[in-house]
């Protein structure tokens, strides 16, 4: 089954696209209880563990095109964050955030006895990976991060304040209002908000109505995550600069040359703070780099992990 291209998400929550990549053979995930919630995960291969954290409106299936290659060398874990398919729905509270995801990952790593693990995160999953490294440094062997949306930094960075204001006005605030009406209204507001930021696919702005039915269905399967975030008072938790300066895990930053300016500003700040980091800017790539250039991202991550 081929995944469909929907290159929508360029920030905290829109998913990396369901791209036209071959999926690996269907494998049923394992279910486990960690940090008080049910989490599903794939577990393949042997050796040093590599742990994948997906982005917004995704689940463990986002990593299926990568699992075979990684599992040939490493024990490879790809899990679904707590509000994502196929985990049992839990009532959202008012404190869900990347910090909660980080604590879930910490509990899962400990329960599976995988510490220390290489951790690969994309978008909001990369945000969670940063908090994992700050709060549980003994669990993290290395980090591979693709554009974590640390939005609270923007107002204090050069050129960042108008980017933050625009994101809140065009994407976040309409999305919050939309999810009060329902999941479909919330997704529609988010997707069209990113379109207003200037994100286009093949020269055309994407709308929820133009998405293929199977893509809308996939997004709706994971809409509970966004709904929880829009109800949270900490959807974008503060990440102190000093805490990032003290991360000792070697870190690879993967950035897209064509990504939104807000990601460029945040990644620039990360690069200046992390004491042990390398940065690769992928030519012509957007926030969707793992789907646009899966082989390049995989090779870069595998080469980095192999040296740490």
C-alpha cells in the first residue's frame, strides 16, 4: 500500500505527509501500560536501541518506511504518543504537552529496559525528545531532531516575534476555536491556517476539502492529539535556554532549506545552545524532509548514530 502525499504540516502539529513511499510489511504493534496510559509500539531488530517519536497527527505508522533499515543494525522502537492511533482514548486534561510525552517515553524506555537509547524525533516528537534529554539524561545516548517547534523562544529571538504572532493568529487561535466545534472543524482550521502562512503543495494551497478521503480518515484517527493540545494550558511548554546548554547527548539537527522561517530561527538557536551538535540542512527540503528525502534522512541518521 502506498502512502499519499499531503505535505501539509510545517510546524508544531500538522503531520509529516502520508507520502508515496512503500510501507514495510504489516506488523501488529505491541500494547503496554506506561506512565498510567496505554501505548502501542513496534519493536524490531536487536542490539543498541533506537527510539522513534513521531510528529503531530501521526502515529507509529509514520516510521514504517524506516524501520526495516534501522532494525537490520539496531533494536528499533516506534511508538504512538498517548492520544494517537491505536491507543485507547483517554479524556484530555488541561496539562498535556511535550513534557507529558517526554515522561511517557521515559517510562516506556525504563519498562522495556532500553536505556540509554538513541532517540529520533520529528516536529512535536522532537520537542518531546528535547525534554526527555533535559529531564532524563541517563536514558538518552544521542538525539536526532527534525525541527522541534520550541515556539516560546520566538518572541525573544531576532525576527521571531512577528513569526510567533502570525502563527498564533493564523494557525493556533483558529484551530483552538475549530476544535471546540469538533474534530473535523479543528483540522480544517489548522490546515487552512498553514495555507495562509504560505505553505503550498505543487504550487497550490491545500484545503481540508481537497484531501482524499483516506487522508482525511488518517488525520481524524489522530485528531484526539490536537484536541488535547488545544485544551491544554501548556501546549507549547517553556524550555529554558540554560537547560538546553546542559544537554550532554550528542545531537544531529536535520533542517529543511525550504522550511518556514520560524523553524529556521528556532533551529539556529538550538545550534547555538547545544554543546555537542552537528547540523545538516537538506537542500530543497521542507519540514517534511523525512518523507521528501527519506533515504537522505535515513543515511544521515544512521551515520550519526553509528558514531555514538
